């Protein structure tokens, strides 16, 4: 009898990683847009003592949660290529971080 290796489902972990990257990317995108478009930045001011950070943060958290729920539902019992998911997550985190730097969004 041959011993066959079976791949373990790791879709939930892949979903969590990629959702974190999506949340970071959305935070960077929202930050850049709010600095580039004054009306958009003003619309994100949901609580005056905190300013637009309230809207930026809540939208990023919402994007993370929705992405995690959707991806977890799609990938729950599947084996995933973690290398690709991790690379994509790193790219999204990097882009999100870039979007929060004043030197970047001042270019817009």
C-alpha cells in the first residue's frame, strides 16, 4: 500500500492573512483619497474630537471583516497555496502603508 500525503485544509488561515492585507490596503487608499479630495475627507469626520480618522479606521475595519467573511466562506475546507497568499498579503500591506505616508498622498 502506498503512503499518500494529503494536503491539510488551510483556507481559513489564508483568508485571515489576505483579509488583513485587504484591510491595510483599504486604510492606505482611504487615507490618500481623504487627503486628495477635501470633501471626501470631510465626509469621513464622523466624530469631531477624532476627525476623519474615525471614518478611515471604521471603513478599513469593515473592509477587513467583509473580506475575511467572504474568503473564509469560500476557502474554509480547501488547501491553499500559502506562498501566493502571503506574497499578495505583503504587497497589499506595503501599498497600504505607502498610502498613509504624507510624502505619497501629497503627490496627489
